[in-house]
C-alpha cells in the first residue's frame, strides 16, 4: 500500500511544481544527520523537495542550501503532507530553519538555536508556511521575510509512528537593487546621453 502512495506523491508533485531539486523516491534518502545535511542548489523561482520521514527509523530529514546574492527566500509552500500508509493527513510533525550548513536535533535545549520552528501538519495544498516559522511559536530567534542571502539548513521531523510523505517548494525571488546600484545605473544612463 505504501508504494502506491509514494508513487502518487512523487508523480503528482513533480508534474505540478517548479524545479525538483531532490526527490527522495528517485535520488535516494535525504540525510538524517544534522551535521551532514543533504546539500541542494537552489535557483530563482520554485525549488521543490519531495521526501518522507518514516517513524522511528528515519525521523528527520535535513537539507542545506544557499540563497545566492541578489536573491531572497520569499516563501515555503507546503504542497503535500500525507500519511503514506493510508493516504490520510500526516501525523503532526515539526520543522525548523537555521543559519549555517549544519543543524541540531530539536529538543528544549536546542530549539532556541533555530531561526524559527513550528509544528508541521496537513495544510491546504500550496500554503506558505514560512510566516509560521518566522513567528517562532516553538522557539528560535525569529526572522524577517524575505530571508536574505546566506547558507541555511531546513529540517522536517516526524517522531510519531506515521510514515509521512511531504512535498515542499522553496520560492526564491530577486532582491531589489540597492540605492547604490540604482545610482550607478543612473550615472551610466546620464553619461550615455551626453
């Protein structure tokens, strides 16, 4: 039964979203090691990951990515969060984001090291869950949206018995040029007109 839902999760998500940067059902397991997250390369627009957290044997997935200079992370769309065994809603989980290319195992002593963290549960497909992380309901230091250039690590955790599948899309936008760049562009325009 699980294989059927994995296939549906994988194919449905891949057909409907932006660039799939990692599909656990094709590319292999996403790292469960906070000291060695799966490195991903993100670009402008949608950057999708498709994965699963499988109860006690694979409780956490960690990915690390860069938001390049001139870009910002504007949204984190949750497209699917389902129980792979039944097709019903996935059991409540946890997710968090932090600065840097490593992370922590979430617990009361580490939760304030994250930029933001929150429970993960089934949402209306396409819900932007980045604002929920920024509000730090379960700990962290908080952050502004869009989240600017830098290296980040994202984790999703399921410590319950459900085999939970997820599809997430990290949405990067170009950042507006700074006043200095605008000034340089204007000076160049004026010089060309003379």
